[in-house]
């Protein structure tokens, strides 16, 4: 079995187990991860906008 497929299978099994044993914890973790990802994206775009604006 390919290593990538094995890792993907382990992650899927872990997330499935987590979903059935602690769905509220998985939801909270997903929400905080999505929020952090959005904050990082907005900071990156702000940095690019500031950089391009400073090139004038």
C-alpha cells in the first residue's frame, strides 16, 4: 500500500473516531482552525496590498 494512501486512511479513521466520540470537540476545533486560517489569509493579502502600494 502506498504511504500517502496509508496516511490518508489513518487520518480519515481518526477523524471518524473523533466525530463519533466527541462531536462538540471536533466542531470547536474545526471552527477555531477555520477562523485562524481566515485571519492568516487576510493578513497575507493585507501584506501584499501594502507591499504593492509602497512600490509607487
